[in-house]
C-alpha cells in the first residue's frame, strides 16, 4: 500500500475512533437551557395561574412572567460531543454535573426537593404580597419534613406545629435548630407540638388549636465533615392562614425562583389599575415572607428565554446582576431588585415611562 494512502487510512480510522469515543464516553457535565416562561397574570393549560376568591380582584394587563431553566436529569450522562456542542451554543450552558446534583442525589430526591421549594415559594409569595397590602396573615412554625431513619421518624410528623423546644417558645424556624444544637448527641430534647391532624381540624373550624403534646427525642450526631452537631432529623418551616383563598396553578415547575413574580402577580390582581402599564415584564428571584428577593441559578438562561418570548424588562435579583449583565440579550433591560418594594417601584417607573430612573444591572452588579 502506498505510504500516502496508508497515512490517509490511518488518519481516517483515528478520526472515526475519536468520534466514537466522543459519543460513547460520558463526561461529568450537565446542560442548562431556557425553559418555559409563563405569565402569572394569565392562563396556563386552560386555567388562570393565580386564582383568588373571597376578596375583590381587579382586571390586569401586560405581562409579569416567571421564567424557568430546563436541565438534564440526574441520570442523564452527557457525552463529549454533546458537551462541546453545548459549550459552543448561545442558548445553552454546560456545567459540572455536581453543580446541579450533589453526589448521591437521586432523581426522586431532586424532584421532591424541587417540589418542596416550589410549594414554599408560593406560600412566601402570598405572605409577601399581603404584607405589602397590610393584610394580616397568621403564621406558625411547623415540621416541614422528617428524614427517613432519623430519631424523629415516627415521633414527629410533617405538619405538626412546633410550639416549644425544651420549654422555650419557638417564634421562627431557625429557633428549632438553635435549641436542639444546645444539646450533645445522645441527649434528649423535648418538643411541644400541636399534632398535624388537630391543627387541620382547628383550621377547618376556624379556631385556634389548643391540644398540645410533649415528644421526647434522643438526639443523634450530624454527619457533617466538621464538628458534629446534635440533630433529630427534621427541617422546620412556616405555615400560614390567609384571610381569603389564593391558589397558584402551575404544573411541571419546581424550585423557589418564581417567588418574586408570583408575589407581584398577586399584588396586581388585588389592586386597582395595571402594575405593568401593559408592558412585557419578566423576572426571577426567590422571596421570603418579608419580601426580600434572593439569588437564583441559571439567570443567563432565563434572560434568553424571556427575551425570546418578547420581554422588554427583566426584574433581576441584585446578587445575580453581574452574571446577567455579562451576557445580556439585545433589547432587554435588566432591572436590579433587592425587595418586593424595589420591584413595585421599578414597575411604577416602567408604566410611567421613566426608564432612565430604573436601577439597572451592570457588569459590576
């Protein structure tokens, strides 16, 4: 065989081998891309996203779109060719797999966590919106989840109201961990709780639950890499009673990042006039009961998705501003917000045409 032919054949075979390797060999990366964006003021799958009854509501117009990111699943294993394609694409982002899914995370665990965060974001959005309207909301600390095979399993249950720990009144979720970690592993801690079923019955009857019971639990040591803490294996959260019904109907979405846009949508429906002035506003951001807006992941994919649907303005958590501004889609104004009050002020400027006054994101934040 002539040397030139042999060289070409060897090169071709090597290229084929490299391509096969690129397709067959998995790499430790995952992909993010723009997901659906939904107008919180409109309908989704044939029904209103925000459904409010028992309180007067007002017509709305324009858009207050929540945004999402589509990610590859826990079990998906990207190959080298897919990773390179993702790196070169403007509309996707390749990140280390462990960034999205810490080692050991299962698909079921990821879905459960996303569902819990989404549910909590809805509750906080309702509270934040009603606080802005000076509508009173009753709140209390509950057991959010109980870890399987933990000391609390079978002793405490999701939905139990935590009134006290070791006789110390519990005012907020962080109090629970603070009182428990005063113990050493192996010591007993006493929870005073209203059982979930009694709380549910009281709420149904529009009464305050008064039945409590004491539950003694022997603490265990945390599995932290650093100093061990005493734990019982629960996470504490907050539950609320609202003076009227607010339902958020949005399927196949998870995580906490829609909180801000839900809160603004609720506020808009409960106040006369248009919050947007008919403009197309999108955004993202977690929100807590006090209306503080927190950072989220995948902001650059969310801005791409929002602009692709026609958004003119994007409400951006202050801590995400630098990342968002680094690759801003043309024609989209990034508005920096730290609280729901900031967002309401920005929307006022937008509907009045005072865009020069908007606090805009820059490469420095």
